[in-house]
C-alpha cells in the first residue's frame, strides 16, 4: 500500500490508539487503513524528524476496536501526487 506523505502528515488522519494492555501510541487512519503500533511510531518519528509533521490533536485517543471501526467506515482512496 502506498500512501502519500501529505496524507500521513494531515492532522485529520493522526490520532493515538489505546490498546487493552494500557499502551497508548501513535496511529494513522488513512485510505481505510489503521496504521498503529511499531509502524505508526516509526512513521510519526520520521514525520517529526523530517520536518513534515503538522500540529495535530494529540488528545484524540481511540481504543483499538473503535479505531478499527473508524478506519473501516472511512474506506476511500487517497489521491497520489
């Protein structure tokens, strides 16, 4: 799956996900996909260090099941560059 960098940096696509274990970490909902855990952490760090990150609502936290449901409800294609 290819997702444009601009879609990952879009504040509307960023959130944090709470796992039943208590872990809360970075996540993205984009193109009908939920990216979370290690992959989202790496992407978030790359956005920050690359200077591509835009301010986003870090207080937006969904539990994992709700995040999956939101992603499935948002199945849409992201236009490429």
